[in-house]
C-alpha cells in the first residue's frame, strides 16, 4: 500500500468517525423533538449512505493497489527472466563463436 493510499484511508476514516458523532448527535436531538424526528432520521440515513460509499471507496482503492502491486511483481519477474535470457544468449553466442573459430 502506498503512502498516499494509506493517508487517503486515514483521512476517510477520520471523517467517518466525525460522521458517526454527527449521527449520534442527530439521533439524540430526534429523541427530544417530535417535529424534527422525521427530518433528522432522514439525515441520519443519508449519512449512513455516505458512510457506505466511503467504505466502498476504501475497498476499491485497496483492490486497485493490490492489482497494481501484483502487476509490478509480475513485471519484475519478467525483467529478471529477460536478463537471464540475455545472459544465456550471450553465453551461447560466445560458445558458437568459439566453435566457429576452432573449425
């Protein structure tokens, strides 16, 4: 996980904690006010939906980072294999040159 993605998650989690506190406050207000109860309940549900979206974003970012890291690992493996193959070609070329010179 890159630093920027972990910072993104920390910032989002911080906002989620703040949203939870707002939800609690709205819930407490709704208990004492019959006239606003429906509106406050709707706001609480809206915040809950926003929280769900933020959780989805975090999961999406983690999945993308995992795929990027897997691709980087695969590229590194292929680069290593290419280097090995180049060395093998050089060694075979040298051996071929020696055979050609000895004849």
